[in-house]
């Protein structure tokens, strides 16, 4: 039976990088007989311009019906002056929460060819391969009550709420342990249990889930220490599982250990491993339309899609191998450019991955 893939290029550099990822996906589709059918729609600024909303109901229905969603990026100054409720980023938050994509996987892998691209010392980051599992649909970003108000004395005040239920913690903890099982059986749960009640529950539930995974070596770390350790000695980690806000911050931090955000893919999964796949970076309005954006994060997101939503391990591995070969050939977009390498644009980089994949 054919599988439906919904492609949402978005805006900014989104359409440019997605065009390359789609070429790669199409080659993988025929080479590995995946039986994928691709369809396209708009999200973010592109959707606002076309439908007047950043996520149209029909698009959401199509995303629900699809077996997986591949997303470019959204947002930019063009939409800064519109109603904040209609901003491109709102479409992104809405599709994540409507699809129940609670499990966000953000690998930070340093390709050996790019060791010079990191701002950290080579011995600190060489061989780095960690995975941050971030809870994506709960916690302080969604907690109620949240309010901005004015006190009787006229002082402005605002508050947010950080709620986690047992079931929310349990399901993301399981994702963390499952990932640890297929990697190096080492999991670090990051919280702030010395201060926050939600973190105390988090730690308790993670310990309970751990009983089902006796082979996994579990540790706990407070988030402030984790931030420090990620920069001091990132290779001590293998899989990190953490809440929505801590994961947001730590995963951006981890991404920069690898040199360029233009290299980093992500997966956001629901309870059935149905997912949405996108690069970690945004729509890069500063370079949009110039044909110079790095398409590799989006191409690697295709690989994650094959791995996590469709268990097509050979095809997923092949795409990663093709990317590695292109880096071996010395091809670099501007963000990962270094001396002695050949600078290429978005399309040339995509073509090179396509050629490498065909030849594997
Ligand atoms: P950004 O990730 O778009 O860009 C940050 C810097 O990285 C820029 O200098 C950009 O040129 C560079 N960059 C990003 N991706 C690149 C690539 N593939 N190749 C080469 N260079 C690349 O973050 P920024 O500038 O903070 O946000 C721009 C817009 O994107 C905002 O509207 C923001 O809200 C939105 N955004 C959207 C996300 C998404 O769609 N998932 C995620 C993050 C931001
Ligand atoms: Mg973020």
C-alpha cells in the first residue's frame, strides 16, 4: 500500500531547501521501492499569503491523513506587522500540538569532515553523537493559567504555569529509554527537581519507567549543571530526556557543538511514531532567495523520517552515507565553508547528494 507524505515547504529558505530534499526523497523512493506518494501544501507565511491564516483547516486535515509530514521552515520580517495570532510561527505550534507530536528528537552529530566548523576545541567535540529527547506538547509553553494582569497598585505582572501529568512524563520517558536501548543504553534525565514540583514528579515517574528498562544506565542531572556539562564535556552524554522548555534551550545549545545549524535535522513524533520532520533551523530570511542555504539539515530530516516513521533503515542509512560522501568530496555551503573546500550553492549541494545516493 502506498504511503502518503505531505510536504510543507513553508517560507523564507524553506522552498529552496525543500526542493533539494524532495529530489533526494524521490531518488530514495524509487531506489528502495518505498511506495511514497508526495503531495504539497502551504504553512506559515506562504499559507498566510494564500489563505489568510498560517495553518488552514484543510492543510491540518491533510497532515492528519498523511503518514508523515516533511516541513521546511517558517517566519520572517515580512509578517512582523500582522496580527500576532496569525504569525507564521503560530501555524507551526498549532500543527505540532494538533497532531499530538509530543516526542521531539534532536540529534547533535558532528561530522568528522566538519570538525573545524565547531567553535569548541576538536578534542571536546570530535566524534560527538548525542540525542536530545524533548517533550514538545506540555509544560510551561502550554500550561494554564497563564496571564498578564495589572495589580491593584497599578504594577504590571504576568505568570506562566508549568504542569506535567504522570502520563505525559511516562510517555516521553519511554521514548527516552527506547532511544537509549537502540543506542548505547545510557540515559540522562534532566530536570530541576531540587526546586520544582513538576520536576520532582518527573524524576519519580522516570524512575518508575526505568524498572522496565533494567539494561539502561539511568542518571539524573539538574538542568543548570546539564547546560554547563554540555559545553565542558558533551561526550559524557548519549541520550538526554527532558521537558519542553529545558529541551528547547539545551537542544539549541547542543546544536552549536556541531558547527552549523544548517546540518541538524529533527523529528517530532506522536504515540504511534507518526511524525513531522524538519530542520532545526528557521527560515533564514537574511539569505532567502539567494540559493546559498544549506539543504543538508532538511535532507537529513528525510533520513530521520525513513528511520522513525517507516523503519526503512537501509534507505535512511544510504541518505546519511550520501551526505557524508558529499562532505568527503569537499563540497560546502557558506555556513560550513572552510579552507581548501569548494563552496557550492543549495542546488549544487542537493544535486551532489542525489548523485552520491544513486551511485551507492
Ligand atoms: P534562523 O535559523 O532562521 O537563522 C539563524 C542564522 O542561521 C541566520 O544567520 C541564517 O542565515 C543561518 N541559517 C539558518 N539556516 C541555514 C541554512 N540552512 N543554511 C545556511 N545558513 C542558515 O533563525 P532566526 O534568524 O532567529 O529566525 C528567522 C525566522 O525563522 C524567524 O521568523 C523565526 O521565528 C523562524 N524560526 C522558524 C523555525 C521553524 O520553522 N522551525 C525555527 C526557528 C526559527
Ligand atoms: Mg527553540
